[in-house]
């Protein structure tokens, strides 16, 4: 048990920034999706992609899902 906690403490400085980046991207993408009047495809599908595809979902929405107005 103590060995597993030691390994977790070693990985935490690597994992924490990735988790923070993922959370920030998700919130920004959700706000953009909800506020946009039109998206490429159904808005509810993009919301599911953003939430469940973790780091790839928000990036995919920002690249492919938004329509330039």
C-alpha cells in the first residue's frame, strides 16, 4: 500500500497539469457550444462528445464543430 502511494506521489506532478488542462478545455468548449447559434451537427451530440471524449472531444469541437458566423 505504501509503495502504491509513493508511485502516485511521483506521477501526480505529471498528471495534475493534464487534468487541469482537460477541465479548462471542457468548460470552454461547453460554453462555446451552448452559446453558439449553429454547430456542424446536433448540439446535443457535441455536448456528449465534449464530456465523454475527454481531451480529444473539446479539441474536436473547436476544430470541426464550430461554424464561423
